[in-house]
């Protein structure tokens, strides 16, 4: 049976949320948490972009060292030979990537000004695929930007052409959040049936249907005999109204009436990591989780009306579709109201040591302690937030990689 996998795009599409963003250390922590959760892939950034280079290479080094074990790190770039060449020059160890090409008549006119034909798009994409493979790429996905407004026959031709040139997956991008679930199923089924290659589902939430369309598209791909890869973002972050929410999509595949037990997950997901991941992303983006957010919102397991409260107390399954403990919720959160010692960009060695002692971490000597202190100071400047326990531990365990992640060298004229 074909399976449904997950590719999280928080570190690529989520960070494109207007007026928001993530520090490179925060992007790294998200990759680590996604790996602990068991997702098959994180689209971790833009190899053709200068300020991403140190972060991308450092994260691939974490893979080499076995710090990131489960999650493949994938780059994104335009389906242009020049971008592919630049990406591999910047990030030589890159093995997984997606090449993006606009495929609708609107984009052909609005972006290319009528200077390209549909056949040109296929030719450009095939050249980019071949270039990526020649540089050692192991998995190449081809993106159809604005696929939901593209001609279906052309999409089939585009995907088939890319497959013939060596592409491994086809990404159907509902770039404007235009599509509805039933139309999604019909179109994805036709493409998958005709092309017989794994299909990625990438949906935006402009009409509030990103999760529904993603899941319905995954059903269609599997029903047509292909693996499906749902693209998600933590807490639904992303451009405009955001992308399909990770927690919602995971739960839908596992709990929804028409999917539970009928479609198989390809990822070995540890759902108990979801609560921590959602809280971390909320803090990093400085965007509170909506109180009514599925699974991770403050009211997701809250009951007040008499009938609901009584029923939930008798048996939580009366009014709860899934258990809060499945998501890693239920711990008591403690807020320090007495003396509190923190460390940051102006922290000293005494306070710094106190913070790490509370994490049960001891330094082998004064030299090591002062080196890590300096990195913690830089990290505080880098994130402009107090560091979390996870970040503090990561810096201690991987100091030279942390230094690389936080290093950005602007170009010179």
C-alpha cells in the first residue's frame, strides 16, 4: 500500500511570513525538534541565498554527525540552471531539493511577460533537474507553482516531462489557496494516475481549506497508486493566511472518519512532541497560538458548559476526539516568581554557571565555560530573546556548529 509522508516547510515557506521570521539558531532547533518527532523531511531553506549558507552547511554537518537522524534536509530554489549551480557551490553536501517553476497562464503572462512558452517551462525545468543530478542530488522534486490555476493537461505533461528527465517527485502548489477539497481530489487523482510518481501537496490557507485540501489530495495520490507527501508548517505559519497546519494534518490522517485505519503513515511520528514543538515555534515567531487552534490551542481540551463538562469528567471520549497526552500536553508549567538568575548578551560567568548548573551541566574547566558563555551572549544577540533550555543545551553540546550557525558575512562591493 502506498503511504502518506510529511514534509514540513516552516523553515522555507513559514519564514516567508510577512513582518516575521526566525533566527538561524531557531531554524536549527526546529529541524532538531522535527527530527525528534520523526518527520521524513524539513525544507530547511534557500541554498542560493547568501545569508543562509552557514546555517545550511552547519545543519548538514549535524546530519553527518548523527545529531539529526531521521529528517532529510531539503533545499528550495528556482528551476533555473544558474540557481542550481549557485546552490551547490554554496552548499556542496546538498542531496535533497525542490525546483520551482510557475505553470499557470497567469504566471506565464504576469511573471514572464509572455516571453516564455509552456514548452520553454518544461525545457528549463529539465535542464535544472539534470544539473542538480549531475551535482549529486539524490532526490529532486519539481514544483508547479500556481498549479491549482494551471491547465490540468499541461500539468500532466509537465510532471511527465520532469519524471523523464530524472525528477523523483511532483509538487502540486495551491499558491493562492484557491482550491477546494473535491476539486483537489479530482485533479490530483488524474495527475497521479497518469504520471505514476510520488505527489507532494502544498496548500495555502487563503480560503481556510489548506488542511482539508492537503489531506484530500493525499488520499487521491494514494488511491491512484502513488505515495503522497503533505507539506505543512508548524502552527500554520506562512505567507498571507499561512500554510497547512502540521498538527491538524497529522491528526486528520490518523483520526478523521474517512482516513483513520485506511491510509498508512510512512513516517514513524512521535505525536507527543507536538505540544513542545508548537510552543517553541510560537515563541520563536512571537505569534501566540490561537486559543481555538486544533490540538495545541488553549481551549482544545477545555470544557465549561454543564453538559460537556459532566460528559468529559465521566469519560473524556464523550467530548474529546483524541487525548491531550498523545500530544505531550498535561504537564504543570511553573513560573518563577522569586529570585531568578538568567544569562544573556550582558551575562557574567557566575550567573551563567548557575543557569547551566540548573540544567545539570558541568564544564570541564574555566576555559570551556567562558567559551560557551561567549557563544550564549552571541546567541542572545542573534535571537533577541532569552534562550530556552533546548537552545542552551544545543550550544553546549555543539559549540562550533552553533558558532557557524550564528555567523553571517554580508557581501562586499
